[in-house]
C-alpha cells in the first residue's frame, strides 16, 4: 500500500519539477514550494519527510537556483537540501537519514538585526560526485565538492572539499583513509 501511495503521489507532483526521471519515487510527506528548478534523474528514491528546495528569492535578494539529482540516487528520511546557486548531486549517491546539504548561510554580522531578517550568504556551489555515501546526520556546507566514491561518516560536518575515493569523519570532516590505486586497497591518510 505504501508503494502504491508513493507512486500516485509522485505521479501527481512530477510535472512541477524541471524534470522527473522514469522510475523515480518521492514518498510523502514531502516539502518543496517551487520545484521547477529541481531536476531528478531516473530510478531515484526520496524518502519520507524530505524538504528539497531551490530558493529563487529570499527577502529582497534574487537567486537563480539549479538543483540536479542524478540517476539511482537515494535520499533518506528527513533529508534537507537547500540551493540558491547550482547544486549537483551525482548518480548512485546514498544520502542517509537526516542529512542537511546547503549552498547558503544566514547572515549574522549585524547584531542589531535578527538573523532571519539578514540576507542569505552564498559562498559557493555544492557538488557531490557519483557513488558518494553520506552517513546519517551529515551536514554539507557551501562551496564544497565531495569527490567520487567517497564516504562521509555519520554526524560529520563537511566544510571543505573532500578528494575522490576518501573516507572523511568529524567536525569539521577530515580525510582519514584514501584508496591507493597502485596497491588496490584503502589506506590510512597521512
């Protein structure tokens, strides 16, 4: 019954998106106020409780968001993905429950103005390359690229780019292992 409900829900909302690939499913409840700037590939699964949003305007500031989710990507329950610039999530990416990905931050510099009334800052786009695995409750901040087939450990906060074929953990996330192509094995990062 859950699968049928999700299929019907997906069919009803798919025309609202920039594109919505064959075989992709969004399980309700789902939040997106204007998904026309979101492009979802084929055979993706977006689990319950996700909020995926491109912001074209916040306050007086206008943006031109583009959010792309590649084929075969899974986004776990209660994912929170926010884009003002360009955000690319590759193919076959696994995003566990409760992950937050953003290319923007609230301004806070003016201590006389409430944070919610300050302009959003957009330090740079976010790219998550193919086959990345983001563990539960990972936070990916602006101006970051996570390289192909990398793993980000649960609860980590990614503040800087992570090279391909790496394992990173911590707050802020640091690389602890890398795949050595010559030796064909994972080794400790130095």
